[in-house]
């Protein structure tokens, strides 16, 4: 005989639907793994602060992202404004990945309604001067030239170099922050143009 029970039919017939249902699950799991390997950037335009979030947030709804930003940016839910680089407002009921740019290069721009309503401008933080270096420099210039003074001067020069390198890194970061702030306000203008055109 063929080995197939005539009453119940071919067992392979029952396995096929299971394989059919497993395929979407595998696809779904692959998508989740893909998101978890990515990151998402949210740029607070008011202060020039960049938040880098785990890629898992991409599969969540915008409202969940906003709840996360309440803690990170200290901005209440009802005071948050989120815009894409194209000036589109983020719908709290939609998933976050709908609003990411191709390749994820562009951040989502975050604004605080409170700062906008009060016309508050938060300056970007810069690297403060080091009073200790200035004090040591004055001491070096006023000391008599001895071997100890020369060693002191060499150490001071090395510390000045490290401080200058930190200033350079911070300056480059400030330039990047300014560029992102410009893009953020450009997104606001695009959003206003869309609203007025509608």
C-alpha cells in the first residue's frame, strides 16, 4: 500500500499550512534583528544636543519614543514637537521607522514648545578655559630659569597641547551641532510651508 491513511489523508497536507504560517514569523524575526543592529538619532534643536537611541525603538510607536524623550530631554509629552528632515510631523500612533531617512543619516528633530513660546534660546555648551593652566603659566614666566623650571615648562606645554586638542574636538562638534540646528529650523520652515499650502 501507499502508506497513506485514506480516512485522514496525506500527513504532509497538514504540515504545509504550518510551514506557511512560519514564514511570516521568520520574516518578522528577521526584521526585529535588523532594527536591533541599527541606531536612531534624535537632535534637540533648542540646545544642540544629540541623543543616540538603540535601533529597537524603530519598531515601536512614536508615542513610546516620546515617553523615552521625556526622561532623556526633560520635555513633557505635550511640549514635544518632532519633525523629520523633510518637515513632516511625527504621528504618535505610527511606528518610528516610517519617519527615518534613507540610510538613517538624518536625525529626527526635537523641539520644546515651552522654549519656543517663551523665546528661550539655549546656547550650545563650549569647553571652558582652564584656570589652572593660566595660573601655572604665570608661575612659569615669573620663576627663574632652572632645570626644575624647564621641566615644569615642558610639562605645562604638554598639558596645553592636550587642552588644545580637546578644544579642537569640541569646536568640530559645535560646528556639527550648528549645521544640525540649521537643518532643524529648515525642517520647521518646510512644515509651515506645507501647513499654509494646505
